[in-house]
C-alpha cells in the first residue's frame, strides 16, 4: 500500500484489522499519540486528505493513495502552523500529550467556526489546562497575528528570569508532537523492536487460582514467555511509593495466586508482536475457586465479612486484617456535650465518588539491558528514584544495577506515584534478556490502576450565636479497594488541613480505611483533602445559613491565623494569605461578570476554602547539581519529573536568575536516577518547593565559586564580582568562562530535605444556574483566589490553577467511575462512558493571586499544582444548595441527582 505522510511517500503493508494510528507509529510518526484507541480523546488526530480524523478509528487500508498530515507536518520544515505558534506562545498546554492532536483539529478551523468553537473541538480532550488558553490560542490564530492570550502573559519575548511568564523551552516540540514521551523511541534506540507484554486478568472479584495452563499460549508463534505467580518473587510490596516505603502496606504480589478485584493481573504474556501476545493471552486457561466478596465498605468492616487480606499484620502496616481495616485513626475527646450546648448545630453525611486521573498518556514502561548489563527502565512515572529502589528490592539487585528514567510524562495527578508497569517489565527483561514494552490501554486505566478514594464523610459542626465555632465531630470511612496503596497516607492527609483550617476549640475525629473487593484506590490530586473538605465546607455553609451570616464572614471569623497551632510540628508559618484570598474572591463575585441565567433557572452563589501544606510530610528529599563548562554553558541536573507541572521551565528560570544566564546556555537533565543522588519524586507539588530549592542552592553555590575563582585571578574581593553573560565582572576586568574553567569544569551541588512545611490557601467562589426541570447545572461565574507566594511564572501558575479548577468541576458535576454493586466490575471503562469534561463543560475562571512571599520557598514561592482542586466541589455544592434550597450530599452533583433534589423540594413546598 502506498500513501503520503507529511508530504513524503510511504509504503506499508497493513495487517488485518490494523488501524491507521498504529501503522503511522510503526512508520516512526510518533507525533500521533495513543490516548484511548476508541475515538474519544483526539490525541491521535491527523488530517486525511485535509479532513481531521481520529486515526485510531480509521482502518489502515483506507489510507491507500491518500494524503495524511500529522502535527509534525502541518507546516513546512521546522516552522509552526499559526495555531501551533499560538498554542505555544499562549501556554495552551501543560503535559502536552493532547497538543499535537489538538493542533491538527484546530488547523482546519476558520472564522465562521469560532462561535461554535467548543463544539468543533469537543473530540479533543485536555486533562491539564481547563481549555481557556487553548480557546484563546485558536481564536488568535484564526483571526490573525498571534496576540496576547491572557493577562498573565507579556507582549514580546518574556525575560528568562523568575517572576516572568517565560515560555516553556519545549513548547515548539510539544505542539508539533516531536517532544518524546515514554514510547516515542527514535530509530536505533536500544529498545527499538521491543517485545510486547500483555496481561491476563481476572473476571472475578475474589477467587483463589487453582491452576493455570499456559501450554496453548506458549505454542502461539512469536510468544517468548508466559509468567504466572509461580515465576515471580514471593515478596509483598505496595504499588504506592513514598520516601519511606514503610508508609504503605505490603499487601501486593507481582502476580498472586489469590485475586481480589475484577481486572487484577493473573499472568503476563510476552511476544514478538502485539497480535501474538493478544492471541496468546486469550489461550491461557485459569481454574478458580470462587471466594465470597464484599463491595460495601460499611459491610467490609462488620463481623463475618469476607476477609480480603487475612494474613496481613500490623508489621505489614495493616492495623486490623480481621476487620479489613488498613488504618484506624481516633483522636480528640468526646464533643457531644459541647455540641449539645451550642447555639447552633448542623450536620450531614456526604459521599464522594471514585474519580479517574484520566491522564491522556496511559501508564507504561519499556525496559532493556544496557551494555554493562544494567536493567534500564523508561517509564511514565512521577517517582523514578522510588520505582528504582523498589524494583531493586523485589529482584535482589543493588540500586546501582537499576536505572529508571522518564521522558516527558503525559499527565499524572498522583496516579503515576505508583508501580503499575515497571515491575512486570523488569521481570520480563531480566528473564528474557531482551527489551520489553508494556503499555496499558484506557480500559486498563479504569480497571487495573487506581482511582480517587471514595469516602463517606459525616460532619457535625457547632457554633455559638455569634458564629464562633464550638466543636467539630468528624467520622470518615475510606474505601481503599482491593489493595492498600496510599490508603494510610490519604486518610491521614484527608484529616489534616481539612480540620485545622478553622479554629475548632474541640474536635473528635474517627476514621477508617478499609479493604473491599473493588478496584484499588490510590494517590489523587488533593490526596484526600478534597473529599473531607466537601463535608467540612458544606457544613460551614449550612452554619452560615442557619445564623444568617455571610459565608465569607463566617470563614473570616474562624480562620486559622499565624501563631495558631497548624496541627503538626513540622508546619510553620512561612507566610499567610488566607485573608487576602477571601477578600479577592468575595470582591470578584460581587463585581459579577455579566453572564445571566436562562429564564426559569434558579441562581445561587457558593464559596469554599482549602488549606494545604506545601509538601508531603515525613521528609521530601531532592538533590541537584550545576556545572559550568569551558564554553560558558551550564549543565543542570535534577531528579524531578516534568508531567505538565511546569518544573522544567521554572527550574531553568531559577538557574537563569542565579547564574545571569540565558536559556540557550542552560542544559537541563531531569528525572533520571543516573543524574543525581536522589529525588523523592514529583508529587505533593514538590517540583518547585523542594527540587527547585535544591537547584537554587546548587546554582548559588556555583555562582559563589565562580566569583571566588574570578577574584583569585584578579586579586579582588569575591563580593565585588558580578556574574554576566560573558563571565565574571570584577573591579579589575571581566574574567571569561575559559579562564574560570582552565583547571576543569566548576561544579556545585545542592540538596533540600523538606523537614519543614509551610501552608498555602485557596478560595473558590462560583455563581451557578440550575434548571429545576432537568437538573442541569451551569456555572455562570468562577473565581479562584490563590495564596501562591511569589509567583515564579505567572502564566504557568495560572494554568495550574485553571487545570485544577477544571478537574474539580469534573469531579463536582460529571465524573464517576461506576462499579457494579454485585460484581465489583467497572461499568465505565472508556472515556465516553466516564464523562470527562469537554471544552463546553468548563467555563473561564478568573484567577487572582494573594500578595505573599514565603520564607521556606525558593524566591518566596509556594506550591500550587495540587491545591486548587480541593475547594471547587464544595463551592459548587454550596451554590446548588443556595439555588434550590436543597443540599446535595452525593458527589458528583449529576443532573439526575440535582433533578431529584429539585423534585423533592417542590414536593416539600
């Protein structure tokens, strides 16, 4: 078959049933990404004879004689198409996995499409940005020369220093699809032609494997190996990763003889081709002994419930396996008498849903043995160092025998703080001696990775007649699913800042995380705070209504303040912006934005606040180094990962500021266990507050060495020397880089141990319209005020906030991983059923920054990747309650649930 790709002739022989996406990637057109292979996300979009299509839906044979254009071929040579230029300049991407397909579809639009832009772009999903910068970029490109795309962006080239909206260095490559992600391997790469790994999964929620027959599978031509529980180390671990591995329960085996949820991996097939692997896994025969299962977390902890991990003990970090309880938390004294004596008491029970991370790049890894026989794994992970350490432990290897690194990661949101692919890839590579690749499907993501912990949150809240809080009583039940990855940390964190953001004179907290036979839960943006804050912030709104107090004022009266005990010894008051955030959000809501509700719809306003520590507890470690080369360029090494959090840009800005250097003199190595000594990982928003601080220290140390070296050569005071683009200027002349490095490169190292944490605040306010006849909720105004400290890159930080808000809106109104209550099977295993927000679902959010500077952060910065998500759902829930006069207690506040609320209220009236 002959066809044209990006203006070049291509010859190929499609296999029966092959789609165009895989054919293009086999022809090394890696700008075509895989996000779903179901036509839902648009990551694989190409032009077919000028028309945008999802290449995963097009049979490869239909390309014969036709013209295919990928994102890499939209413009001649290295030029960018106008829409690509606009997206790059307007910060219209974060992880960037969606950007090539987004650019392809947008390139076909004209001015007449702009009034219906959201509908025209609905087939291209973005999980990171919240769509606002994408809309603005497309509009700018269609209407003419690229213009400014938001108040945070600056006209002209942005200075490459902290405090400016410096464009990401990878922007052009991202929009063209040439910036490599995990499986974008160049020709000749050591893992080119890797074996393909596929997994056999359990159809049962709870069963014991009696036998596995692999003979027929091994007989399939091209099959190299089939692994079962008999072939893996008999060692328990957790897929969840933390600096201290003892934070998580050891309850997982790579392949187990007992399965505990539908979709659990049972066997792994390794073959020369995907077709052979798929054919072989269908031939693996497994005999099961069915065991009783439990899917309701309330029932799971009752006497007589089926036990899911009966052999686990407190030594494995499982508190009470006889009740399926991974962790029990109990603190405070009885507050019932205090509540009874309070002037006003409100309460309720809120339930939150399972939410998928839905990052567009699925989990996956490719591994091989290098020339020294070391195991090398390239993975889509937020924690390469922690993954390396656990793989070394599992296979009894020295850490130096394992290297884990990442390319650009296509989204994470906590879901890639886990080991879901690396372990099996390591097993296969070490067993076969050949490169092996394992890329999860979108259905795998829903059924076999992890989701946000669903929780049942009971809140009782008391206050005196003046609105001063008297007591909080909190009861939380967290469903960790079949395995306990992150269960302990999420429960602890969910109870932390959510219960210390206000001055509660008395508190009583009871909470448990329990096993069920549901899909496992794990780390998710907010790390449990969002679930509990839904209950606490909703109860605060109920209290304000009962007392007739403005909800902003109620929060002001009871807000934690500097000098108060923030709840943990390692938390310090590096700065404080809660008061400013409340003022900014309230003022913006009062101003309004001129958007009116449709006739007959009911309007309500809502607000919610959130507090979060600026890094994870118990220590977060980052090492870095900065080296001056004789040619005047710098090599910067850090361990943190770029997955849309913008760290690669901010790290360059830090170095450019400290070293008085332009970006073209900075080479940055990241996310490689061979690069630096250690980095705990890119989670808990630590990319800037920890890794950035470590690089800041390294660069300052190197700058000092350069000044001292120049002073020694000129006989001057080092404190009088100044770094410049050409060397070091001293009172007696400039010393060039060649002279500074005459005896070899100059290097300096920086390390940061996150022993102290500061606090950041976020306030979200909304005005919504609710159609009582249909239950549709429309957000008329969205405002977010953030206490981000010194904002290193305003456009990027605004984007992080907008993305967190968009994910919060999705969780509040649409997103729910549904599980059959009788079987434990996920019934929403594809994006079209899961209802991830499209462009039309997400309004523009006005982002406002408090004026603070934090003592602990580099240049006074605070973390802001994770925290914006937390107050969004309670703010929307409060607005719905004000609109209808009836409060929603089950999240998401979907149309059917809101409609039922409206009907119930009408009947009551």
